């Protein structure tokens, strides 16, 4: 399961839009996900492993839902794509929000 350049750009835009909707600094998100400073930016720019992209997506969705923030639709990281992603990459753990 790989993304072409247009899908990669769209996925990055979708993740950035979700991240930008949250009223939280990067540092607590990076800490919760176990990233070094700047690690969140790498994931949002799709410069990390696919499993980290999915894990970060799920964590950001959980944060947004907790705060009552609408979650924008995802073109490739949709819930319907999760089973296929888990077949390709394995399961991932998402920290509690």
C-alpha cells in the first residue's frame, strides 16, 4: 500500500488541517507519541514510516474528538482503509488521550 505523489500531498494536507484545528502545542503531542522535537512535523509531511503516519492520525483524531472538534475526512487514511493498512504494516498502538 503505497501512495503516489498526489495522494501523499493530499494526505499531508489532511493531517496538517487536523493538527491545525487542535489548540495544543506540538511538544505534548510529540511527547505522547514518543517523538523527538520536530518528529511530528516529519510525520505530518509524510516523511516517516506509514505506521507512524497512521498512529499519529489516530492520536490526532482522538484529541479532536475529545475536544469536540470536527474531524475532516481523509482520502487515504480513512477508517475503511484501516484493515488494508493493518494487513500491510501490522497493528499499531495509540496512546490514550
